[in-house]
């Protein structure tokens, strides 16, 4: 091979490699737009499964044809990147910018996490819905109830829920959304999703009753208040290290538990007429 041909080959090879690396990077960036990470969604679904009444569990099993909610907990993160389900991309979050009241935040015409949850509840309570419609609604509800409790999914539109805020994680360049999506939870405890459930799902009955009280909008507002604290603490350029992980692990645990208990509560309310609760879900 002469030098000119070799040089051309090298340039072409470098171009292909650069293009592939850019593609991989962009795919990774796209995935960080969704969250919790896989572990968070699995934990939320696992906690919920432990709080379903027998009647609700039978209904969920029937809809999902024997597969668990955990099996489908992360399905929407992948599905939203495919053409048939691209319309769900905005369903993973609800943006309320700093200083903006929840009730006055501009609605996304494509939908958001709150409207998505309410829409799936309507479908699941519709006696005329097809099995395909029920399965889609169940998969979406399981996933988005996790997203509703991820602080930066209730973050600011101006910084794409923390994706534009550059921080370091133990010296490594990343962004705030990615740090909260999976890095902090994974550093908090090296547990499987079932171990997470076993260790944090121990709230007494009166605490559980308090957690599931209110409405979907109330829960969104609560997560927004957590998001506000995250923004105040994690300033641009911060190096997130041991102290930050230790200080914020209880918040991660609380958000996982809240999401799981509330998901179970929604499902029990929808499927079990004998489910006893003083809470009205709206």
C-alpha cells in the first residue's frame, strides 16, 4: 500500500471512529435525559409490589400477563427513543423554573409526567380499554411514578433538568442530572433492588399513610421542593464526593420509598374496591 493510499485510509478510519464516538456520546446524553437510573425504577416497582393487595396483584398480573412490574420498570426509557413511542419523550418530567409557581408553569402541549400519570389512570379505570391499551398504560404508570420522584425531573427547563449544569463526581466531569440519575444512588448503597426494598421499606403504618396522602399534583410539588434544595446545594462546578453522598443518601431513600408506596396506592385505588383509605387520588 503506497503512502497516499495509506494516508487516505487513515483519514477515513479516523473519521469513522470520530463519527461512532460522537454517536455513542449523543446516545449516552439522550439517556441521561431520562431517569431515575435503572436501579431507581426497579426499587420503586419492587416496593410497590410489596404493597399491592391480593386483588390488585391479580389484576396487575393479568394485565402484564405474568411478568412483574419490575420487569417493565425501565421499558419506557428505551421505548421513548423509538419511533412508535417518541410521543412519550416529554412524559418523563415536568419543568417548573425558578420563581415560577407550579400552577402557573407553562404546560407542555406534548404532555408531562403529571398529565401522563393521570392519563394512564384513566385508561386503567376504563372498562372498555383493550389489553394492549391497558398494558401500555401500566408500563407507563410504573415508570413515570418513579420519574415523578426524581428531583431533577421536576427541575428547570432553562437547564434541561440539570443536564446543562456541569459538575464533577469524585473528580470526573459530568452534569448534575446524571449525578442524581444514577451516580449518587449507586454510591449510596451497593445493593440490588430487592436489598434496597428490604432495607428502606420499613416505615410504620402511620408514616405510610402520611406518604400516600394528597394528590398527584401534591406529590409533584413536593418533589419540586426537593429539587429546589438540590439546586441550592449543588452549585455549578461542585465536586461531589463522600460528604455529598452521605448527606443526600437519606433524600434518595425517601424519594424511592415515596414513589413505591404511592404507586402501590394508585394501583390499589384503581383495582381493589375493598381497599381502605381516606385518601382521594386526583
